[in-house]
């Protein structure tokens, strides 16, 4: 009911402990607060808020059109309904180092467990597209330092992402990652690695937690959790997986409804009313007011 019984500080400590455990944390990207509930119920370790998903949700491409305040507002809604730590994609920090600093404080206030900042220039683009441009290394170092200085809760995780692999090559990407760690980054997100040997090279070169981005239809193989665990990675990220599944189902459903003139054939593919209510903890609200849950549903509904 109301769905979170933990404080942001507890969730930040849980994420830190999970990363220190050496276990692989599995982190799907939520579509919205409700799917964050489902991510928790199905036993995942943490929730991700993807910039690509938040932009797509607004009907926008992932090119830095969304603002830090918009993302913080959405993120806060999500953090309020889960006991899992939530990691948010803060893109480039939305401007200069001072914007990155403000972004950190907004995300801390939104109850998140951490964020990642990337080294692209604005307008940024999806890390798995061609033609990206990365900021000079010294500029990203300033971005990371500004974020570190702005943080008030030392448990809030500051992860640096480097997009340099597909722009400057693997050795340069590794050098950048090390510079970002020296600037205070707690963890590294090496974007768009091409194969397992590149995952190994990053693991050997960097001794902070590492995230593997398993986005579909991108440049990286979809490694499974056993492989990633053996590689010594700390986070398996599925940033846009739920959006792609949901949008596939929605599109099929709309076509069926249009073609058949009724949704009857779609019923077996729908989440039932009772399952939705269970997920919402609807019945528990009767503790506030017994009149809010005083109906019964036909079997199967
Ligand atoms: C992780 C990512 O930054 C995101 O916004 O979810 C994207 C994912 C994607 O576009 O597939 C990225 O990898 O750039
Ligand atoms: Mg992104």
C-alpha cells in the first residue's frame, strides 16, 4: 500500500551494498511507476529510468530535448512507489558542469539512488547510433567533478558513462574511464562495447563497478546474466526492453481491434482487472476506508 516503506537513504545504501557484493544486479528500465512495481514484484534488484524511454514516452527522440526538471519529476513519481533503488539516466547533465551539479541535487531530492552522466556533447544521441561526438576528456572531467562536489548524500551513486568506444576506440575509452574514476566517479558505464573481449578489457582496466548495457537492436551482443557474472560485471541493464515489449503488444492489439471490431480475441493477452488491483495493493486501501474495496470480481477478470 502506497508502496514504499523505505527511505531514499536506505535504498542508496542497498545499491551500494549490492555493488560491493560482487553479485550481478539486474536492472530493467521502467516505463512508468506502475511497471516499477512489477519490476520489484518479479524479483529484480533495481529499477532504471532510461532517457530514451522518458523521451519516447513524450513522443520525442532521445536527443536531449527533455529537461532535468521534467526527468526529476517523473523519477520522483517512480521512486515513491518502489522499495528498490532507482538509477536515472541524466544524459550529459543537461548543459555545462553547473547544470550537471544542479541535476545531481534535483535527482537526490527526487529520492533516487544514483545517476549516470555521459561524455557526449549536446545534442546527444543514443549511444548505439553512429556519428556521435564526445566532449574533450578534460571537459567531462569537469562535469564529473561538478557532480561529485554537488552531491550531499555520499551514498548517492555517481556513474560516468563513456561513449568514446565507437568514436575514439577502445584504448581511449578505457583511458577516459580511468580519468573519470580519478575525478570521483563511483562506477563506469562503458557504452556500445562490441564483443566479450572488450568487456574483459574494461574489467581488467577499471576497478570500480561496471554496468553492461544490454539494449536491443544495438551494437552490443545480448550477453546473458551468467556470462556477465563471469566477466565480473556488476549491473545488467535492460533499458528499453519493457518499452519495446509493451509497444509491440500495443501495436498488435490496436491492429487486431481495428480488424476484428472487438477486443475479445485479445483478452487472454491482457493483464486482468484482478491482477492489476493486486499489483496496486487495492484491497489494502480498505484499511483507510472499508468502502473503497467492497466488490467481488467474476472468476477470470
Ligand atoms: C541506455 C540509454 O542511454 C537509454 O536512454 O536508455 C540508451 C538506450 C537505447 O537507446 O537503446 C543508449 O544506450 O544510449
Ligand atoms: Mg540515454
